[in-house]
């Protein structure tokens, strides 16, 4: 039959280049992962103490970082951008050594050299760095969002640290592979509320305001750190035994009801689908007026531009209603894809974004099939295919990504084509095998970095199919195969 002929042609297209790609996607290996910073010293635990005031232009901080020197080194190199060090020390047991800070603006790094001229020995140490920085007006790093509340001028502070802007908030190892625990406390003026990735553990009055202490995070990449300071309204709820809160500027709390309903639906659905529950003890979402763009999946504290999270049934359009659903579905999916399991390096950012795009479509189809999500996605996919048919395209996994150009790969090839390729592979091996493979991947790479090779390994095992090789032909090559299908009539049958 004609349909069988097309199926055979599609199978052949899936297998194009299998022999070329079979070894193209290696599994995660820290030693083989390319980094900008040397791997001779690696962090395990940050204690960040920040002094933040939305009415000031600058902030102050202290970073205490537990590190492991894997060999003796003359200096420690870490990321910092736009920060000013006021003191730096190396603590080794009871010993205290002053560190001289050499700044390289081109690479946005600091080189910390012991003042006594002696090398830093192999083993455990603790860095203590006191520093200050600038509060930005654009939506990157630590930024201020000016707005109006009850007709009066107001401000809040929020963060956008992806991709390489954590170094604007604290000195550290600002690359995805260096997962570490973050203990955060924030001192803010009295009358302001402070949010962070984890729940509040205690507050205490101090000379210059209130100090807010938060529980330690699981090991995570630096770019997922989030803090916010403001005067908020809050909508509270619960789903899958997880406390939910949505924070808004004063007067906008009721506009978060739609997003709260969505989140209540998604959390149990994703927990079941991925075979592992949401990993943190709370999930907050924050609507940021103006300033920021889009949304950011910071673990436990997702932030959005207001129009991406808030919906007023009396004034908002159906387009906004659907857009909020898709965006919340995308960002909550990242709590698994990107947060629970993170990419090993920016070359693999498609693992985060393509899977969140694919999952947002799956969730929309499940809860709002009446919206015809596959049909509405067609326009974006067609535009992506038009680009992919030109010499200007690139592969989904397009090789080494320079950290100064990370956002170049946050494009429709990553999101739209990546999501479509995942849908195609799922159809090929079957939904059950695909889901079982994802669950195995989540369990094995939980709280750790991963590569495409890790993902395809687990899905291939579940499907008992050459998924690694087939997937690589679509993710590691630009363009798509041209399929010719024709029908002929022989002996009264269409073939």
C-alpha cells in the first residue's frame, strides 16, 4: 500500500548516516568535558551572603566557597564580571593566607594568587571573598525592575543568571559542569520580602535591616541561583504535596489564578511521566514587571515577564491564556530537564530547551486538546524548516559553543526543530519505550550533568533499538532529508 511505502521511506530516512554517527555522542565524563576554567580546583559548596537594597545602585557580598584542589597549583582561577574584590583569603584548616586578585576583563576571570608566593597544595580549602557589584537596569545578572504599585513608584530586584551572568552576582565557577551546593542568606532593609531557590529557614534583625536565611540547595549549576527582593502580593496553593506560591507586584494577585491552576495540573503529571517527583520542598513563581524578557527556570523560583505569567479573564485574550499555559508548562518541565539533570556544557543546551518545548506540547495536548496545539505549532515549525533548508542553518548540536555566544543557540533550531525531532523519535520507538528511557535517564543522572549520549543510551536500552546512531543523524547534521514518495498501480494494486 502507499502508506506502507511511505513508512519504509521514513525508516530509511531515519537511518541515513547511521555508520557515520554511531560514536558521535559520548556519555558524560568530567575529564573529557571541555571547560573554560581549569579543572585543577573545583567547588563543592558556596555560602553566599548578600546585602541587597532595591533603592540602591550597588550591592555587597561575601562568598565562602569550599573547593578541592586536585593537584598543587600556583593560583585559583574563577569567573567574575563587574565585581570589585575588597578582600580575598584562602583557609586551609586553621591557616589563613591572603590572596592577591588579578583581573582579566577579556576572559571575565579573576586569578587568585597567594601573597606569600607559595603554591596552593592538593586537598580541601575554603575561599573567602568579600566584594561588591552593580545592580543592573537591564534584565541580566542582578537587576532592578522599576514599576508602579497603587499608583506610586516601586521597585523589585530579581536575577537572570543564564547563561553566563552568575559571575555578575558572585565570583565562582560559572560553567554548567561545576554543580555545587548553594547556601544563601540575604540582608535587606526592613519591610522588604526576600525570595530564593529554597525555603526560608529563619529571619533575624540586624543593624542594617533583616537577614533572611534559606535552606541549602541540592548540587546545581551556578546559573540556576535565584534571589528576589520586593514588596509582593502572593497567591498560595499546593499540588503533589508541594507548596506552591506565585508572587506578583501589589494589586495583581488575582491575575495569577490561571497560572496556579496550570501548575497544579502539571506537577503531578510531570512527576508521573518522568518517574520521579519534583525534587525541592517548594515551587515559587515570580511575575517581574517590565525589564526582564521571557522566563527563566531557576530551580524552585521561576521568574517570568508579567505578560508571560499573569492572565485577566476580563481583559486578556485567548492567545494570552494559551501562551501562559505553554510558557508555564515549558518552565516547569525544566525543573526536571535542565535542573534535576543539567547539561554538561553549553554545546548540549538543546537537551534543556528541545525537551522542554516537546514536553510543553505534550502537556498542552493532554490538558487542552481543543486548542489543537499541533496545528498551532505548524507555523513555527514551517518557518524553522524553511531556515533549515538553507545554507544559513546549523545542526541542533552544532559543536563547540563559545560562552560569549551562548544565546546564539537559543533559536528555532534548538527549540522547534529539536522538539520536532524528539516527537519523531518517540513515534518511531513508541511512547512507552521513550517514557521508560526518560525515567531511567532521570534516575541515573539525577543531580548530575549529562550529555546527549547519556539520554540516547537509556532510551536505546528501553527501546532495544539503535537510538544513539539514529538520533545523531538528526541532531549532529544540519538540514533534513528530502523524501520522494510515489504511487504506482500494478495488477490492480496501489504500491
